[in-house]
């Protein structure tokens, strides 16, 4: 699965804050943060390379 720049929309709110606000338990927040890092590094790799 790959996501391209055209698939992304810009939000007014900080997406990372929205992500963490959805996690109530500190353990869940840590686990989902690991998932987020994996997604950013693997799936969004193409998009991040284009932005830089």
C-alpha cells in the first residue's frame, strides 16, 4: 500500500494532536505511536521524499 501526495489533504488542526487525543491510555498511546512511525516510514516514504 502506498499513498501519494494527491491523497493528502491539509487540516487546520495539528493532526498529531488529534491522533494522540484519541488515545486515553498511556500504553495505547505508546503502541499507536509505534504504529504511526511505521506508517510514516513505510507507507508515506514516497510522499516524504517528494516533499524534501
